[in-house]
C-alpha cells in the first residue's frame, strides 16, 4: 500500500537548513494499522505531508496506494484520505454542511453524497449531530468528524496525523475503537502518527519509531519490546538463605539472559517471562530457596525508545545533542508544518 525509499526533506530557514526527514525507507501492507511513533519534531508530520502530496520531497521515491508519488500525484490524492494534525473543519458550518461540501469536492452527486454522508455519520457515531455547528462539538466528536471528512471518497488508505492528541483518555480509547473498525470492517489501511506510547501499543499492528528524521526501529509492539529487553522477573527471597544459592540454581534454565542480586532481591532477565515463570519458581523451590514474592514485568515501548536513543519518550524533551537549527526552526515554522485541512490534498 505504501513503499518508500530514501524519502528526505530539507527545509531552508533563516537560521540554516533543517533536515526534517533524513532518507527513510518504509513499507505498509494492505489492511495494516501502522504507527509512526516519535517525539515532537521527529519528522512525522513532514513525512505524512510528503506522502499525501502536500509537500515536495527533497529526495527519494514512493508509491502510495499503487500510484507513483512524484509522477502521479493526482492519482495518489484520489486514492487516499488525510486527516491533518489540526483537523480542517470550520466552526461556523454544521456537521452535515461540512460532510456534503467535502463530498462535492470529490464530485459525488447530490443523492450519492447524501447517502455517503449518512453512512459516515453512523460509522463514526455522529448520527443525530447533523445540524450542530462544528464549534459546539466536543473534542472527540470533532475529531471523529475530521476522520469522517477524510473518508468521504472511500479511500483504501487513510493517513491520520496525531488522531487523539489533546483528547481526554476516554475519548481517546473511543477513537481507537473507530480506527480499528476502519481496518476490521472496511479493510482500510491506516497510517497514523502519534507521540503516545500507549496509543502505538494498543492500536498499531506495526510501529515505526522515528527520531530526528530517521527510523530507528520497526516491528510489532510485541516484537519491539521483546527484541530490546526480554522480560523482567523480580524475586524477593525469604529468610536468610544465601542469594548465591538461588543464582546458581537458575544457571541451568534456558532463556535466562541475565541475573543480578540487590540485597534479597533477585532480578532475572528472561526471553519470555510468561512461559518461564513456573520453571523459575519450581527450580528455586527444588533448591530449597524460599520466595517471599515474585513479579513479572514486561518492558514497555518507552524502554525500547530509551534503549535506542538514550532518553525517554515520556518526558518528550529534546536530546542534548539535538541539532540547533532543528530546535529553533520549530518555533519559526511550526504553525505552517501543522496547517492543512482534513483531506487537504483534495481542496
Ligand atoms: N515548513 C517548515 N520549515 C522549517 N522547518 C520545518 C517546517 N516544517 C517542519 N519543520 C521542522 O522539521 C522538523 C520535523 O517537524 P515535524 O515533521 O512537524 O515533526 P513532528 O510531526 O514529528 O512533530 C522540526 O524540527 C520542525 O521544526
Ligand atoms: Mg506533527
């Protein structure tokens, strides 16, 4: 559905050149929900704007929904939907006015447009809100309308830029349900960006982690977490048995990567904790090591990001080695990089 090779974007600013995207390769298969996860300023929106023909790449090639990005931009625009980071609705219009206008832009006729719009209203749980002014909608309702606008022409591939940023946790989870439905019920391929770890984890079949314009890791959420750190089993020993006995007992267990002792706490890094937990307990029991408690923790995507970049995605702070021009340009042109309308490509 998407095939990208060496895609790059440099912005010339007063303070110098900003390399927003530094030659990325990626593939998205039909029917997948793929997430582009990275901190603010990583290059997510710039990539999306290139793939939706809104921004000319400085280098690289791409095929999007079967059309060549550079040679057939019109075809690409017809086949995709795009929901911009800031949405594209007009507060002074009603919900149905927005939808019908969008349908007309895609040259759907009167009856067809009305039918399509009422279907979308149901699909995105907006039925009953037809005559409401957009400015009176809640954040979650407005975001669902943004998505409905991106789907008016029934695209096989839809790009969502930070679909849930700014929404409360309940509306976010609700929106995830709708994004999953796009894949499950309509077989739509979804390429979304996010800086939320939980969103990438809960929603995406596959994640590409982007940092400073480069893809630093790729895989399913499980693969990524597993590849980096395995699982962590923390065992609190009981009584005064020498922890060395426990360590020695665990030596023979396959899949145990690493063991450390801190006082009476034993930390064991294993390949697959869920499967090995029982083996570990039995082995310790057989060796006569009494256990006070045992805990299994899975690594999070944040551990993955931390391992790869040396900083946490949670604090979302720029790395100490960040390129100065990149940092400063964020203030300069940030607004422009986030502009665009829902399916801005079509307008
Ligand atoms: N129009 C522009 N002019 C100059 N710099 C830009 C422009 N758009 C984006 N950038 C810079 O490119 C980098 C990536 O931005 P962006 O793609 O918006 O990141 P993200 O969406 O991941 O937060 C940032 O350093 C940003 O300041
Ligand atoms: Mg962005």
